[in-house]
C-alpha cells in the first residue's frame, strides 16, 4: 500500500486510520502487507533498509527507506528531507505547499523503485487517494516493462473525491511524465493534470469507503466534476465500508475513560460525562448531568455541515441540551463557536484543536453525537459513537446513510436519527426528535443497545478487500 499518512506516524484525517487498520486486519487474515508513507518530520524510528535513486524529470535524487514492523505490518518510510522534513504534511493552513506535485510524485516513484530493488513479488499494489494517484499510472505506463511489475494490478481507494490533486500541465515534464498523457483518456482534466484521475484511469479496480458514497460520486451532485469519469469505470468501482479499530475504540477497556462500561452496564457513561463537563468547564452537578450532552468532533468546514450550524447559532442554546465541540478548521467557524461559548458559558464549550484522549472522552461522555455533513464518504465518528452508546444525529449521506438506521417513531427501532434535506430546518428537526426521545429513558436504552450491538470491525471490510484483490487484473 502507498499512502500519504498512517497512524500512529502521521495523521490529518480518516485516511491515516484506514492505512493503519486495514493492513493489520489483512494480516489477521493471513496476508503479508507493506505500507509506504513519507518520513515526515517527527518520524524518527525504524532502521534504514535501503537507499534508492528516484528519477523525477531531468534530475535523480536519493531516498532513504526506513522500516518498522508492528502487529505484523511492515511500514516503510520514504526519507527525503527537502520534500518531507516540514512542519505540516500538505501545507500551511488552507494553503498547499507549492511543490506538492513533486513531493507526492516522488513518494509514488520511490515506493515503486524500492519494490523493484527488493526482488520481492507483490500480488497487488494498493494506492490511497490523490497523493498516491500516480502509482497506478507508473505501474501501467512508465514502469510497465519492469520485471517486478509484470501482471501486478493496481487498486485505488478514493477516500474523499473533493481532493483531486490538480496541478498545472507544466508539471508533466518536471515529473518525468510524457506529454502524450495530456489527453482526456489519461490525466488531463480541463487543461490541467489530476493525480486522482491518473489513479482512476490506470487502476484495475477502484474502491471508495462506503457503498452509498460509491453511488453518490457517480452523480453530478456529489461527483465534483468526476462523475462522468467514474461512470465510465462503474463496472470496476465498488464501495467497501471502512471499519473501526475495536482495539483502540472499546469502552470496556479504553484507558482514556474514568470507568469502563459496556452495553449491559452503562454506568461508566455518566462518569465520562462528568469528566467531560468538568474538563471543558460546563456545570457537572447531578441536575446538569441529567441534561443531554451533544458532542461534536470535527473539522470546522462546510463539508461537515458547519454552514448549517452557523444558521442555527441562536436556536441551539434554546434547546434543553449542552454542547461540547472539539475541532479546528476555517477561522470564521472557530470564531463563531468561540463567541457562542462566550455568550452561553453554561451550555456551550469549545476546544479548538485536536486531542486524542479528549476525543475518546467526548465519544463516551456525550449522550448524542451531531454529524450534519453535506457529504461524508464514510465517516468514523458515527461508528465510534454507536460503539460507545452515544446516539448519532446525522444527515443520511454516504457512509452515514450506510451505518445509522433512523429510529422509527412508531416502533422505536433504529440506532440514531437521520435527516435527508440539507437545510438548517431539517437538522434542527432531527435534533429535536432525538432530544424528545432522550426523555424516554427505556426507549433511549434500547436505541443505545441497538447501536452498541452493530459490528463495524475491520475484519469484514478486510475480507471484502481480499476478495477484490483476487479479482483484480493487470488490464
């Protein structure tokens, strides 16, 4: 596998979790898996196992390859300080580094040059997102004659179609790519080049991270201009739901929680709720803990529904609930939520940034988890919430649609509360339905138990990937 990040070494989002958990699940099924990521600043472990010469345009640079093996998975780090020894992975704030095309072309080529030099035979190469999008192209085109890659198919996983790796066409010769690739059936995209399109066009199979998202991205509404490209590959496109790491996310043995708990005994949720309220500075006495706590852990961007929440800034504090938000993103949303917390200090608390331990505590201590995404390829937090007995309130899109069953008002059956229309009104209605149901404690317990009984472990997803690898061929 080639990816731009993997936990615990480098992480900005769910891609890192997948690039870590999926290989471990495949190893449990009996497969051997190597994962290649950049050796970013702060990654210091591992033994140097090789040095490879990486051609890029008219120049050749050396990359040192380091290796660590944990849980049966060998992770290889491509070391090249001019590209990867930087403060951030992709850029500063919302501004990408100007040489990201070269950085991730270097990653792709270095990974394959290392493979060619080992003499090992791989049955499949699995690229993740646009940062590894050139891997399938290099396999099928630039390095197609290399003995190491004969009959080795490529699989591409799209984690978020909104990020497409778009660069000016002038990068082609600087990356060592021929101008003949600058056409609509290769990597040209509206006069520019797209690393993601390269991966889509030259892969044997394409996956994305939930069945519903696989359907959605073939439509103009969710396709970000790639819907036609993806429809042309529809026979080779499949959605496989991401799993979650049940070793890391388990309320019965989570070291971040004050008291462990499970579906049959939920007392630990109240202890976690008290801790969260105390840590964020909200009232935590008995009466305050009886008020439902709504948790949010998110990037503060439009995709995650924060434009809808901004329109509800006056409505949310009027609800009989408290809110705790952990995350970072666009400055306008950070300031908006800071202002809400300042105006309603007894009901709203905000922590800008990210804290892994606090994320676990919010998942455990919240009664509801709010995730009103405009689109959501898979989403992990709603699955963490279900695992922790925290009832999700989500928009029915992508992986949220696939994982949260809307509570039937007639029978009370379901695992959460969903809404379809992307509007403040629909979000608020779903949240009010959930808060009304919270008052019915027996019904609420049944919803919690139903959610905690779901199986979103990686084992099922890994079996689907293994079957996909078997079907892949080097077209």
